[in-house]
């Protein structure tokens, strides 16, 4: 007798929230359990190689495919898509008007792709509100380290078992790679969305 395994029903699937820290150079992606906040998956997509991604639309095509693969887990029921709110002004020395416009366009197209795929209106999360919601206190006047590095250090201390990426020096010393900053931010966005919009 041949046995078959049926696909999980909607009722038996794990409800999840997708958190995105969108950038045209590296986008962080986290998937968390909507009910418990447990991290189920953490990824990043690097797009800083001009030979592999010669223009804006190549990056869009790559992210559309990558998100489709990550979100295709048959045991997940996607209940929310959360993205970091677009910057509304440029910071001298860090961003330009052109950069902000390009990022806003990239963000908007990826949000629309997720809306078409899953019928969910993306939740825009203010990054400072998100950090505050998770109890991450940042002294913005302290310029000794970039804010993203401070956020990463907080999360590594709070969640050392998350799949952080390390590099090893010639002396055998391990250190966190910069890519982790985008991965960390995507988790912050996902968990903040859960706390703000899915927890009574």
C-alpha cells in the first residue's frame, strides 16, 4: 500500500511575520513566529557587485526571486510583512537626495511585490520606535560607534544563539561581519511589528 503525505493545512501552519531591512546593497530578512516571537529564519541578500547586478532592475529581479524562495516554506502561514519606514530627509555625509529617492523606489517596488504575492499590506515601522519597543536604548549623541553597530551588539548579547555570521582573522580571532547589522535590523522590524500590531 502506498502512503502519501498531505500538505499542511492552514490551521496547522505556523503563523509568521516577515521583517525586511531593505537596501539596494544588502537587504536583511527575518522570519519570526507571530505568536511567540521566536526567530525561525534569518537571511541577507548582498547586491553590491556591479558585475552581477549591473542596474536597479537586476536587483529587483534578484530580490523578488530570493523573497519567493525564503517565503515558500510550506509549514508557514505568512500573516504580516513589515518594512523599515523610508528615511524622509538626507543626512549630510551619509545620504543624498538621490540615494533616498532610489531607496524609496526600491522599497516601494519590493513592498508591492510582497503585496501581490501574499495579499498583505506591508506594515511600515519607524526604526527608532522599533528599537524602543524592543528595549534597545541608543544614545544618539554618542558618536563613538555607528547606531547600527550598537543595535547589533545589543541583539548579540540578548540572543547569542541567533545565526550571526563571524569571520576569523589570521590570528584565529572571531569577529562579527558588518552584514549582521542588516540581519539584526530586519529582526528588530519584525519583532516590533509583532508587538505593535499582533499582540493584544
